[in-house]
C-alpha cells in the first residue's frame, strides 16, 4: 500500500466524527433497558435455511456493495457443490436447513435472561464475571461499559493510523482495502465451511496496522461497539503492513451461550515483510456447539505469525490454524491447547507450510481429556521444493485424566526438500498418585492438586496471555476440573 | 498441654506386605526426635503413612494428632492440622512455580482458598500475598537458594540438594507444629547439611516438634535431638538420648540388631 494511503487512514480515524459520536453513545444510560437492548435499530431475523434469496436479503439488509453480494452468491454455489469433510470429527448431525443464518445483534439481546441455562449463569457466578458482561456474554445485552474504559486507547490507535473496526464497518468505511484482501488467504473454494462463511458472514473484526506501527497493547474484540463479538459466521481480516506489530485477542473464558449450534468463522491474517502478528483465541462455546473454523495466515519475508489457540467449550471443534510462509526467513509459531470433557471432541492442531527458504515453524499442541472426552491432534507440515534450510519442530503433549478418555495424534508430513531440520515429538501422560499426594501433603485438596497439575501442563499457553486472561483461564480450568475427582 | 503426635502400635502394609509391625512413639511440640536405622527398617514407610499416602495401608493401631485420630483424614486435612512431611524424594511438577504453589498451599491452610460465596477477600489476600512474598524471599535466602527459585517450576531441574533445601523452605513457610523429615540430609554435601540443620534449629521452640529420619548421624551433630530412636524391622527397638546416636556412630547398628536377636534389649 502506498504511503499516502497510510497517512490518509490515520487522519481519517483521528478526531473524526465517528469517534466523537461514539463517545456520546457511551455516556447514554442503558440501565433503563434492563435485559433488553433498544430494538429500533436492528430487528431482523431471517427464517431458517439457506437459499440465494436469503443471501441476497442478508446483503441487502447490510446495504453492501454489489461486489460483496456477488462474492456471497458465488460462495453459496461453492458451498452447494462441496462435500462435507470425511475426516476429523463426526459432523453428520448438522442440519443446514434448520440454522438461522442472519440475526442482528439486537434480537439476540431481546432474549430474556430467563432463557439462559442455569448452568451458564452459575458459571458466570463462579468466574466472577461482572453483571453487565454476563448479559452480553449470554447474548441478552451489549457491553458498553468497557467501551468507555477503552476509549482513550482507541484514540491512540487512531492517531497511529490503526484501523480497528467490525468487519461490517470495515466494509463500509474501507471498501477498497477490504476488497483487495478479503478471501485472498482463504478463498471460498477452500472447504465447505469456508464457503458457507463467505456466503453468510456477519461480524468479526477488520484490522489494518500501517507500516512500522507497533501496537503495544493487545487489541481485544470487545473494544468495539455494536458489533456482535462472536457471531455465528464472523469473518476477521487482519493486515499487518511491513514492520508492523500487533496482538489480537478474541473470545473470552466465560461460556458463550449461542442461539445456534453451528459456529463457522473464517480468519485471515496477512503479515507483510518483517511484521509481527499474534492472534490469540480463547474459545468456550457452550457444549452443544459445532465450532468449525478456518484460520490461515500468510507470512512474507522475515515476518512472524503466532497463533495461540485455546479450545475449551463446544461439542465439536475442528480448527487447525495455518501459516503459509511465503517469504524467506518467515516464522510460524502455533500453540494450540484443548480441553475435552464429557461428550466433547476437540480435533485441533496446526498447519505449517514452508514455501520459502530459511523459514522456521514451531507447533506445540497440548490437550487434556477427561470424563470420556476426546482430544485429537491433527497437524500438517509441508516443506515445498526450494524451501531449503527450513526448520520445523512439532511437539504434542496429551494428558489423560482417566481411562475412559481418549487422545489421538494425526501428523501429516510432506517434505520435498533435502536441506531441512524436522523434529517431531509426542507424549501421552497421566497424573501420578505420588504427584497428587505431594501437593496434598501441603494442604491442597485432591481436586486442587489435580487442577494445579493440569494448569501447570497448560502453562506454556497461559504464560502467553495478558494477566487478566491468564487468571480467568486458570479459574475456568479449575471449574472444569471440579467433579472429576472421586 | 503440648500438641502431640501419638503413634500407638501402628501396623502398615504396602501391597500386602507388612512393613510396620506395631510401632509406638510420641512426639510432642518442643521436642526433636530422631529415628535412625538401617535400610529397609521401615523409616520411610512410617513417614509416608503418617502423612497419609494412599499406597500405605494401615492395618492396625492408631495415630492421634492433637488428640484427633488422623488415620481417617486426607493428607491435606492432616496438613491443615499442622503436620508436615519433608520428602525424601520431592516430586517434580511441570509448569507450577514454587512460589505460586506455596501461596496456594498457604491459602489452603489459612482457609482462604474459597469463602462460602466463592469470592475471596481481595484486600486481605493482597496484603497476605505481599507478606508471603517477603517471607519467601527471606526463607530462600536462609536456605541459600537464589530468589529466582520462587519462579522456577516446583523441583523441575533442581539438583538433589536444591530439592531438599526447597523442602525446608516449604516447611518454614507453612509453619507446621510437627514436622517429619525423611532423610533430608541424604545427598547433601557437608555445607548443605549445615545450612539445612541451622534452618531446622531456627524453628525449634515450644510450638514446634520434629521427627527427623536419618540414615547417618552426621546431621545430628548440628542440632542435638532430644531423643534418638533406633528402628529395625518395623519397630522401635531402642530409645535414648543424643548419646545413643553417638554410640551408633561408633559401633554401627549391628550391636543393637544382634543384641535384639539374642533377646537382649
């Protein structure tokens, strides 16, 4: 992107009317709405099922440019032709005709707090989630409070020319930028769920970090206003221009109660020369959700992409964050953590594609299975012809907490180059009685001792998180661990 | 009245084999006892059974601590009562920093781990945490361990001697009333033995009692135990004062063991 454009973006964000208007919005008193959100702005819920008409209606409701409507329609054709994946988890019970593909945030929030399952409410209590956030997380309210807190941060970002919008707003405000990059990393033809997302996407984040700009604080999805934080089909696109640095965090540790059982996101990352991009996900969908997400990054010369991905909730998750190293010296770091409890199958891992020389990848996968849960590691490592001096290290550690639980490892490796260094290590462990006894002898209960060992096992992940997330994550694991003893 | 650990005719089996065959011993606060004995006499079994290791099955006798039968209690409940075991082989726990672990243990013992409504008192916790950090630093220094050990994963990559010293750091922070130390001195060089012995001496007083299991008399030179017991084949076969330890050092165990065989006691 030419330098002029970058500056232009900065000026446009800084001190613009948008920012001022939003400040006004923050100061409005929303308490009068109690569990409800003013519904005059949004009240569209489309009928279940998918058709050309539904997609045209989505595009119409969002008032999108023609090219986006066409993009959606073409993706829909691809979706119809593509078959379901015949590997990984069992997806046979998904019924595409019964899913609602578009509902604006407000009617999500029009649902009553009474509809939220008791179990989810209880977990909010235990996690100490503030009242306002609970409603938001349960889909019965929107989170305005944090917006006020983060207002000054947003202004700083704007000054630096950083664009941080919902994808819908991104398309409205920066249509050319979106058009240039969207679906360049993950085309609709990639897989059936990427096609589905391309046809019906809504929400997600659009981020552009200009050349050389270092974003010091992690950008978090809930900075944004009026964008559904975790829609069913959110679409995220992040571009870190040359030498830029950014860390994005999505999700949160509280269970997200959703109205639909299918969540299918697409996340595309572009790290240009020398850029550093980290993307952290904490997923804790409620246990009836199919979480089928395509995440892929391209890393150009000397760029680094880090995926940090934790999957705790959902019934089934299939997610393999990928990095295509397209430039010399590019680096990929994929850290994937999964917790599979009763009735859950976490099929996760990572993909590292070395398409240039002197590229380096590290994949670390850690999973915990308990109460009959199943955690699978599925990874792909490709070193293309010409990617000489590529280095890759894959490590999978699984912890089984009982005899009924299961763990599998499916590493796929293709090496078309001789001068490479490849390491692969997999371990399966159990918690020893002696370890539990040792911790118990210092005053921890058996359950606390087991949690502590599991948390220790997860430590390589937890230490990458900002403190408040790490604390929440640890509390969540402790909750998940309760009842697994005795 | 002093708090006492009263072991009466204790019988313990491991995997069906009887190891302790009716052991009787009382340790009161204010006293330091030492148990000596040859390998295989059941010293470590005694230590682990007193702390409640699930592998050690109590088949007879009773153990009272502060007048309460502790054999029915979980190891953590025994710890809350004020019992502590310094392990002969401390376990390694990946990803759990020593300081964080000890803080959790401290909170568990203070009963602050979780209040009835699940919300900890943050202010009090923060204050207690501040004091804890200071104390941890001081105790690490007392045991001649670098401050960085507080952040290192529990015993992971520690040398044998560092592990033993870290056990004594834990003991100092958790302030038990009765501490059992299982061969804390084995594998330590002479300087480390001195450091550890001095740290143990610091705890001595009317509120603290210790049962120090050792194979060698060496550590006893640095703090004179009030009582010395000789253990053989799952029982205490001889008790005495510090001079018994000196006698053992000079003559070895054989004179006692052989004497016993001949029915002399």
